[in-house]
């Protein structure tokens, strides 16, 4: 038996009594909706460039909407789980100079491993501190209607490492139902964006570059606020 297998075997022996104790362990899927406050220089540099080139009037993209679903295993004062989310923001602006409407669509799919510890629990109210670590798949697309150069939109993709910490507050509604609110700080920064399709001007896999030679990256760090609902059973 190799050392790694021995360690895994010993860990299972240690954890199995906890997981087999139905009165101790609970399973909790969670569904949340909210927003994250970001101030990405890269993302807003795109909209500022469109304002200059096309005579549009984009506002800065600061608060994309976000949805998430998570599944937790709860034991004693701890919760361990995985979370999958969807984050988006859409902006459109008309250009009187060209007589077109320019659209920018931001999308992100974050996936994380989460740990939370309850440091206050009155039975009905529960306050937890948590941390998470994971990654994000991020995409950005731009298009005009009617088209100026080509009908295919410019699609760009990248990935981002992320981690964060924050607080969760639960209110028990019934034996199996709780309401939740979450306030977290997230650190996330993407790699360089690349085009994800062939166009008249770019090839699939080309790095996205601004006119001054800078590459497109996004700092997606910010404050994340969510509200949701939790189901649980032993």
C-alpha cells in the first residue's frame, strides 16, 4: 500500500464516523441571487474605447447580476461545499454618428470550493465566517446592429483565479428551510483574453490587444452580496 493510499485510508477512517452520524451531519443545497460590485479597468476600457470610436455613450459596467447554486455538507460548526455560479451584464448604446446600436455582453461562470464556520448559533439565527477558492471562465462579446464591418460578433474568452472571504447570515424558517444572506470580498484577475472565433480581422486564439498595444485583462475583484434559500436534511 503506497503512502498516499494509506493517508487516504486513514482519512476515511477518521471521517466515516462523523458522516455516518445522521444526527450530526446535514446536507444542504443552496440557491442564491445578487450582485458583485467591480470596477474593472479592462472591461470599462473597452466601453470607453467604443464611446470614442463609435460616438456611443456606455456607462461603466460595475454591478453585474449573479446567480449561484451550492451543495454543502454540514457537521458540528462547519460547512464544506462546492458552488457554481453565473454572472452577467449587458450594455447597449446607440451611435448617432454611425446610426447603429453597439452592444457589449459580459459573462462569467465561477466555480469554487467553500468552507464556512459558525461562530454564533441561537437556533433560529446563525452567523458564519467563510472562505472560498476557485476559478472563473469569463467571456466578452461585442456587436453592432445593423452591422458596420461584419455580421459575426467579436467573442473573447479568458480564465481567472479567484479566492475570497466573508460572512453568511442564516434565519431558520422551518425545520428544513432557511433564508440566507452573504457578504463576501472576492479577489479575481483574468489572464489575457483571446478571440474565440474567426472574423474578418482576427483569428481564433489571437490575443486581444488595444490600439496602444496593451492586452485585455480584467480585474474582477469586488464586494459580492447575495440572498438565497437553503434546504437541509440529515
